[in-house]
């Protein structure tokens, strides 16, 4: 309840409003589409016809018995242009600070385990999208990137940027949001000496997969048959030294890192690189399972894209696309937080069952449609308890260890089979 009240107080704060409006005169007149109402409407998953969504929203907001047209879709489109998309990023920071202050974070060997990964999203077919975000195969596309907590599923920082911005460039922007005593997981698209040096400079830890032919040192390590080795890495290529200079690290410096071999079930070997050098505290056998936790960020992209229908944008402008993306991240974080808080109750209730159970994410977020508006406008302990009770009864079994082959050679289709959208 404290988290809900903190978000509500931010939306009512004059300084917060002033920071997140486009011009000083915006949201100064007494209108139906106030700053707070506009933010709440965008958080309320407007995925169907805008006028229908607006009528339903104001019925809930005004506690009316029937829908009436209080605000037109044209008025909403004009009002949203006055709102900075960063408002949802700021509200997410409020949420993350509250989670920290309540001591809800989990750690691994004293470290918070995070992951960074990128993706793309197709945008509305508008010239403005192509001009700002760029295109791929003649369609407007944006680059996405997230800093993700693999333990509780919270997105700490997210980016939607032009397609030409690479995944590793996005990582540079995430570094400022890394908490102390954290370990960040990367896949094999991220290795670069400038990134190794930046992590050493900021005294942060990482674990990443390396391509087997990354450099001569990695090839020799694989040929040696060793399980692990500690080596000094340097920027030997002119382009690598240029990247180091641009990132603000010494291009001539060396970084001491640890290589770990992991044998896969297929018989192949993969190589992991980490800044965790203490072999006693972090033996080689723990890294295979630890790196596997990175898969959570992959499934999180599916949640955002498929369950929350990210590409079904509620507007056709650059501002609208950014608003919808960051609002979706905040909504997802709120839904996952409720799931996380309910998990001990669910485990206690089903402790005699063979399988572990958890809240179904799609059902959980669907319960927040219109309900979240009520909670943020009229915070009520009983209302929150009712939502949590509904979530507790919408469960899915957890079946660990399942593995299915990827179906790469099939015709492209919109959506993901088996993933249902929220209402």
C-alpha cells in the first residue's frame, strides 16, 4: 500500500508535474485531462479503440454507472503531446527505490544478479517514425534495451532508441543505473575490451558468454582442455583502442579476467568470461547455472511484446511510441511486484502439491485493467486486498527443466503461439 501511495503523491506533486511537462503552461488549466489523469490513462493499457478506452476510463474514474463521452480521442491526442515520456521512467525509479527501501531484493552470494539484452520492435508506418528511429527492410524499427533484475523480474532501466544504435552502445547508457554489489549477465553479442575496462573502472562485476573464436587467447584456452584460467586482456586492434578512447578508458590498459569452460548437453563447449576472480568464493561449477538465469530477460521481452501488445501502439507519433513503451514497462513491473509479494502465500497454500505454483502473469496484469486507476486515485487497503485475492486464484504450475527445440524455419506470423494478450 505504501508503494501505491508513493506513486500517487508523485503524480500530485507540483515539482514532479513541472519536470515532466513539455512547456510551463501545459496542464495549468482545470480540464478533464489533467496531468494525473493522462498518466493513469496511459498506464491503463489502452489497446482498443481510443474513444472506447476513454469512455471506460472516465466511468471508472468518476464512479459512474454508465459510460458517457467525457473526453474525445482528439482531445487526448492533443493532451498527450504535452507529456514527456520520461514521466514513466521517473515513476519506475520511485517504484524501484520503494522496493529497495522495503528490503525486497534477493541476492546471490551477496550480489544482485542483473541482465542486459536488446531487441527490436516494429513501429507504425509513418514517415516520422522512419526519420527518427530509422528502418530495417524498408519498415520503421526501433532498438530496445533493458537492464533487468533476474531475481524478481523488475526492469531497472529501459531504452527505446534509433535502430542504428547498437546493443553495446545501449549498455553504456545502462551503466549509470547499475546498483553497487551487482553482477550483470551478457550474451555473446556484447564482449568488447572497452566494456571490460568500464566495469573494472566502476568496480562492478559481469559474466558474459564469449564466441569461441573471440581472440587467440580464447582459442588457446579451448584447445588446452582447461576448465578455467585467469588471463590479462588488452585492446590489440586499432578499432578496439578507438572504442576505449571514446568510452573514456585507457586503451593501453590491461584487464584481469577469468575464463570458464562449460560443457553443454549437446557435447559442445561454451566459454564464459567473468570479473569474479576469487576461485574459492566462486568455484567454476556455479557459472553454468548462473549464466542460464539470463534467459529471464528473453522471456521478459515476450511478456512486453506479446502479452502487453507493445507493437499495438495507442498513437502514431514518436512521443506516443515512447510513452507506450515506458508505460508498459512500469505496468509490467507493478504486476510482477504483486506476483512476487504473493508468492510466499501461494507456496504456503500449495506446499503439499508436487509442483510449485505461481501467479499467471497475463491474468495478473489483466486484473489491473481499471483496478489500477481505482487504487491510484482512491488508495484503499480493501481494494488492494481484493485484487491480490483474484491474482492468488489465477495460477500456473512451474515445470522446471523443460526444453523444446526452436522452430526457426517456419513462416513468420504476428504474435506468439500460446501467449495470450491481456484484456
